[in-house]
């Protein structure tokens, strides 16, 4: 039995030893068995047993590491507890970190399991560094950061920026929820935020309203993600106060809207003179801009005291349009306040001292806050622009006050403009009436003048016709008388000695020279009468042209032949410079021929004998330009300008009215052809008559 038990124990011992040996072999770490005095008793690892077993710690390890291990061995044997020590060793692969875990394995020996912890150590250091960075970022961030449980929203950690923003100390916040602190302005915002997180995994730039400890409501922009702390889902939220930015944006929006409103009001004032339309549109848009309950305009009327002329009001509040209070005390109080303050700002009527009359007025129209500015015409109070808040008291912003003041200035301009327009309209009405009266008088006078002109034309035509008949009769008699006298003298054979005697049959002795002058005078009168009749005909019926295609150079040759006797009689010479290849023109050859005759007649009769004339013709800008140039008596600019006009010439003029009429007719003829005519005169170049004729259309 004793042998059997011993054998059984030996087998168990062997089995245990094999099991422990298998465990040791399975351990990837190095395993050492070390005595109390630091001798390696056994070893399992990457080195051979001969290199380790039997040697001391100081033979294998650096002195500092050997000392660390010796102290750990002693402590393990004394306390009989697990001891852990860490150290670094230089290896072929560089400096490595090791961790030794020591347990007592015998009376004077320990078992040491050594593990290479270089990589985990690096990871741990990196995590520690990251944790330090996160901690610094968390503490020093200028933006509020909070960590709260995802489920309840209970605060776990907050940074200093959150404390400064919210006004709560960490002791007041940690362990409590934002609901318990009444920080959510809209409690449903957290539910929406959590739903968005679950759907997207993270949120960015979510705008939420929060209430500070002081009760002030601010707008924050939140970014949040879900993290785990000790296995508990938490919400990491970073927020930024954008209240000031929102206020700035709102101020910019209001400024832009105010500028637009002022611009549109100014445009309406410039474009419309309907004051009622301007005022009504203004109160509508001002109420929309201010989001007020009532905006109205009242004018200071001497009869009705204050007359409400335009209003925009929320339908749930009473209108002031029909208010006409005859209380002079109340109205004087209103006038005094407006003239004294220039702008009356009442944010809460319950906190403002007013007379019982004014307090009753506020109560009648449910006014809780009021903003009023006067409408001034010069130094006189013309009216008032008022905005009311009826639902609750209101803090009026400076931009709103500025708007009403600027609107009141524009309204003053509009009112002055409308008054001026009314005065102008009245003046226009009076002027239109006067114009109508004057127009009727002028029409009557025009009718009278037309009748007088008609009678004048008839009279002139009749007189000219009668004069022409008389002159022609005189000429006939005088020519017959002159002819008879000549015949009588020839019969008597004394013609050379009886040139001053009258004809034998004449009872009155008349010199022949007198008869000749009378004939010349009657010829001139006849030509003038013919010209007058022709002018009258052209004004009544116009110049009738029988146009045809004319070869201008050939036409000029015919004209020269016809005026040659006139030139010889006046001892004048005519030179022509007319190209043979001049283009064709369309003209009335008969009337154009008479034009040349009249032109040369004028030139020869108004200048001394012996003129040297130069006639040229050339093409200029689709026209034929014809010029007659000579050195004769100089003409003043006035004479040049008036030569072709219709007027009676002075008695001392160098040419008669009859010739002047021919020049007038000449211009009318050239213009009827589509050309122009003129005369230039200077001392160097002489006198130059010119006219143009259009070329024939091809």
C-alpha cells in the first residue's frame, strides 16, 4: 500500500510537472527561475540554457537593471506577492522595453516571466500623449465643450469656456441635465439633435437657442459626435456663441431693408404726386419692417386738431383712423412732447409717467409701447409718424428709430411737394383757362388775318392785272406815238433837225427823249408787275416744272448764244470752263434758260460795262455746281444775305425792286429743282454767284 501510494503520488507529480512544463512551453514570453541571491537556476527562452543557467544577474544584465531585479526578488520572497518591474535593455534591434512579473516558486527562489513590451509601451505613451492633448484642448478651448450621457443628457465633464458662457459653475452642472437647469429654450431641439446624430453619426453647425443662468437667451452653433467612456455612450458637443454674429447679420438685414424702404419711399415721392397713396404705402411698409402692431400718420389740422390720414394695423387691435379728440389739453401735451424730444420712445407705458388723459388714450387703443417722430415743415409741427406695440412692451432698436426719423423727413418732402403741386395745378388750371381764352382770341384774329390776306391777294391780283393792262396800253400808245413822229419827220425830210419836235399830227409838242424814257419806265413797271404776278402764282399754285433729261454742257452753249447780244451791248466778255463729259441733269429747260437770262441781266445791270465773266461747272457730291465769277462792285454781307429775299429795295439801291423780284424767283426756281443758290463777295476774289442742280437718276 505504501509503495502504491508513493507510486501514485509520483505519477501525479510527473503529470503535474508535464502539465506545468507544457504551460511554460506554451508561454511566448521568456521564463526564468532565479535564486534569492540572483543566480539563474533555470531558463526558457530564445537564448540557450548554457548562456544563462548558473550565472548571476550582474553577469547578464546592466548594473541598474540587475539592481531592480534583485530588489524585486527580495520583495517577492518577503511578501509572497506578485511583483512587477519594468526596465530597458539595449539589443541588436535597438533599445527595447521589458516587463518582468515575479512570483515565489520555492523557499529561496522565484519564477520570473519577462515580456517584450516595446510596442505596447509605445502605444501607451501615444495614448497618454493623446489624452494629454485632448485634456489640454478640452480645458483650453475657447469654445464651450461638454461631455454628457447620450441617454439622459447628464453632464459628465464641462470646460472653462462652457462655465464662462453659461454662467454655471462645474459643481452646479456636473451630474445634472440641461433640462433640470432649464437651459433648452425649445426642449424638442435635443430630440431632433439625437435623431440627427443617430441618422448621420455626427452633426455640424446646428443652430440651437440656449438659456444662460442669467435668463439671457443666446444662439449657439453646435457640432457633436457620440463617444464611449467606460462602455457608456456619451455625447461630445462643441458649441460656439453666434449671438453677436446673428445680431450683426440681423442688423445688416435690417439696414439693407431700411435702405430699400427709404429708397422706395424716395422713388415714390419723386414719381407720384398722390400724397394719400404715398402715405398709405409708407405706413404699410414701415409696419412690415418694424413688425409692429400699428403704424399711423396724423396731421396737425387747425380745424380737427389732429387728423388721422393713414394707418396700417393688425386686425385684432382697434383702428385710430376715426379718432378725433377735441381735448386741447391732451393735444397740447402731445405737441409739446414731440417738439421737445423730437423723438418719443416709450418701451413700456406702465413704466412711463404720463397724464391721465394720455394714459387713457393708451388704454383705449391697447398700446403697450410707442415710438413717435414729428413731421416738421421748417420749424412748424405738421404731423407725426407713430408706431405702436399692442401685444407687449418692446425695446425699440436704434436702427428702427433712425428709420422713422428718416421716413418723417421724406414725408415732409412729399407733403411739401404735394402742396406745391396743388398750387401749381391751380396755376396751371388758371393758365389753361387763360390759354384757352387767348387761343380763341388768336384763332379769331387768325381767321380775320386770313380773310384780310385773301382780300389782299384778290386786291393785289386785280390791281396788278389792271396796272398791267394800263401800262401795256400806255406802251402801245407811246410806241405808236414815237413811230408816228418818226414817220412824219421822214416825210418832211427834216428828221435830223426836228428830233425834238412832236409828230405832225400831235397837238402837243413832246421831245422824243421824253417819250423814250416813258417807254423805258413803263417797260420796267411791266416787268415788275409780271414778276409780282408770277410770285403770286408760285405762292398760290407752286412752281410747275416740265422736267426733262438735259446734257448740261450742251445746254450751257445754247444759253451763251442767247445772252451774247446782252454781253456785247454791255461790252462784257464771258469765258466758260465746262467739261464735255458732265453727267446729265433733270430740269425744266425753259425755266432754267430764263433763270440764266435773269442772272446775267442782274449782273450786267448792277455793274459797270466791260466785265470779264467766268462760268464754271463741275460735279460735287451728286450735284452739279455751277459758278459765275467776276470782279465787279463789291457786295456787303447784308446784301449777299438779302439778295434772294422778297422785299422792297431802297430808292438808293443799285438795282430796282423789279430786278430784286427776279432774284427771289430765281431762288424759288432752283429750290424747286432740288438745288441751292447763293452769292459770295470779297475784295480779293470778287463776286461769285453759285447754284447747284441734282444729277439725273440713273
